[in-house]
C-alpha cells in the first residue's frame, strides 16, 4: 500500500507534468488520445483534495500569465448542477428520504447516464477551449458515475484535449479498481500521469 509520503512525492510531480509540452501536445503517445489517470489510495482523499486546491490556484495564476486555460471539474458539483438544471435535485432528496438509496440510484440512471453526463460537462465547461482538463471528486459520485464509463463517454467529446482523472483506487494500465477493493472487469486504456 502506498504511504502518504509516497503519494505526496507523486503529487509533487503533477504540476510539472501538466505544464510539460509532451502532456499539452499529446506528444509521445503514438497516436493515442491524451487520457491520463492519477490513481491514489482512497484513504488519502483529504490529502489529494488539499493538493488539488493548491494545484488549481497555482495553475490559475500561471495560466492567466501565459494566456492559457484549463478546467478543474469536481464531478460531485457537476452532478448537482445537472440535477438542478433538470429540476431534479429537490425530487432526488425527497426520493432518497422516502424510498432509500436503491430507489434513488435506479431513478438517476437515466438522467446521469454516462454519455448525457459527459455532454453536460462539455457544455458547462467549454472543454474544447481548454489546454487540459482535470476531473476529480469521483469517489463522491460513485457508483452513479463510473470512471471508465465517463472517460469512454468523454473520448468523442473532448477531441485532443489532454484529460486527467484523479482516481480513488488502483489503475494497473488496463483496469480501474474502485477504492482499491472492488473488482472491476472494465478494461480501460489510459496513461498513468505519474507512475
């Protein structure tokens, strides 16, 4: 298991990676789309959130100076926005209170279907005008939003914009394992942002 110190060492490499020409131009990917995973032990979620907050502030000041643009997308906040836009948020609260989590999960499968959710993300953030995209907060919306499903849905929608998903779990280069505990048979092809 990765220690907090080992994770911090990896997190400290993220900024340099995001600002590199290789990352921003999808160089050295052999024609592949620039989709990346930064996996981490879910028990270190708070440390990752704190680092992402620091990283976002640093990137904003540097982007403004260079005239660049990026999107930092909290998936939980995006789900809330989608539900608000469809006037489903209050109804969702009520359903969960009255009928429980299973009923809510079943009811939200349609509105939060991965392709619809990906389309909403693209519309809300103008991702095509970005130098890169950071997705985070997946642990707060799982299992309604699944990492592999969302990335697959985003492939056709973001073009060549490099995209990083901060993933609470394990990624072995082929399969995502949510929270490092749940077996998944879902194959996904992405690059590790920082091994």
